[in-house]
C-alpha cells in the first residue's frame, strides 16, 4: 500500500506528506496535503428497483358484455342482439406496456434582420465583441413544450441608409409606374365623350392615381419613410419535444389505440439525461428503452438536449373470443375506460330495425 502512494524512485515530492493507509478505514480522517483523485464524471446509473407486480383488475363475462353494449350504443348501425346472444368461451385478462421517451432539445440559429431606424439607441460592435450564440442566456419557457424565442444578439446593431429607397424615403408608385395617373377609362385619353368634355376626367383624358394621389411616388415601406434602417443579428431559439413510444404486443388491436387508453403509470423519471430502464418485467421494454435512449443521443445533432423524461405504464387489455351464429372471432376491451375494438363487428345493419 505504501508503494502505491510514493512517486517512483525518489520518494514523496517535498511538501506532500505520504500517510500510511490504515487497514481499517473507519474513522480515518485524511491529513492535509493528500492529493485526492479528481471526482469521476457523473455517469452513474440511478438505482432501479424491480417494478412491483401490476394489479390492473380483471373483467368478467358480464363486464365485457357491458362494455360492448356501451360500444354498440355509440355506433348506430351496430346491433346489440349479438352481445346478448353470443357465447364468450374465452376471456383473456392481460395487459400491455407503453413505454415513452421524451427528449427536449434546443436549437439556436442566427439571422440578419433590419427594421426602420427611429433614432433609438444603437448597440453596435463598439460596445464589445458580440457573444457567441450558445453563450447568450435565454430562459426556457416551459419544459417539454415546443416553443420559439427571438433575441437580438448584443453589439451587432448598425444603422445604414435604406437599400430600397437609397435614403430618399420615397419610392416609385407601382400602380401608375411613377406617372402619377392613368389614361381615363371613360374616354380612353381623348378627353371627349359624345362630342362633349368627358365627365370622368373633365376633359383632361387622364385620371389621377389613387395610390400616390398623382405624385408618382409613395412612402418607402422598408424604412417606413425614414430613409435609414437598423441592421442587427437575431438569435432564434427553437425548443422541440421529441416523443417516441414503444408498445408491447397487442395482437390484432392497433397499437395507436393504446396511446389513447387509460392505464396505470408504474415508472416515471426526469433528468438532464435519462438512462435506459432495465427493470421492466417485459424484456422487450428494456430493449426498446435502450435502443430509444441511444438513438435520441445522436438523433438531433443540431440540438442541445435540455431535459429528458421517460415513463412506463400498464394498460389493461382483454381479448375475448366469441362464437355467434356459427361465426367465430375475437375482440378487445382495453384501458380503464373499457374501450372496445372489433376488426369487423359481427352485427351491422343499415336500417336499424332488426336489432
Ligand atoms: Zn426606404
Ligand atoms: Zn375621360
Ligand atoms: Zn401612382
């Protein structure tokens, strides 16, 4: 132990005391002068306990029929005779897992902008070097909510003559092409109508332009008639929330249905970075979590990841087999709200009188 703490060959450098390491570390207080190793980067996986067994309850034959009745009542062409008569030889009470990862990223861009200069204070490069985009502090409005913020980059402003009107404040009228008027529509420029002076132009043959009141020029819209523009760099910060889900086997029930179904949350975690879960009872969930977390790490190269969160929930999923009028099939009752799904409902009619 002593050897490990000594510098090779020459013994301890001056000023640094080498202490023998006691065999028993209990109550050991290090002497001053001992160089402590640097702290390891925080790369520790948070402790993950095994998940409790989820108890979602189960549906009886009667519960399943009741859910079907509710479902049929919401669809006017679905008869209820089937629900009353059908045999339900097998009802499988199960559950499906829904894992979701959210990555909240921030993107920063700069763009050159200008606006009419009204004589306000100009924060130009003479005030200092413009800060790099990622060093500007822009508060996050709300975590996991997509948002955009625009901030002027300090010390980038300068005033220049308007590019469009070259400082004249006025530009050529586009309605009359600068002529101040147009040929009279009534007399086509002759000034006369039925051998009398034209009533529309009082004999001039021209009509004054409505847009420029005959001057041939209008106010420059770029500088708002002020002749000068204030140019500056704008920092555009975009926050995006990237959401991805994994749903375990749902048989013939479309997985998207599970996203809307109520279930029980069994795990939830939020941090600057999350680590894949490895303690779900369904191994495919652990694998999906690992793949998703790894993917999100590199999927948004333009963004700085501000926060991540993931959750796992269990959604009740009941698969029922039916036999009715020599027809066999299956349907699903899922979510705490007992939603029902049939690939093809067995008793559909158009007249609504047979049921
Ligand atoms: Zn202008
Ligand atoms: Zn006329
Ligand atoms: Zn005009």
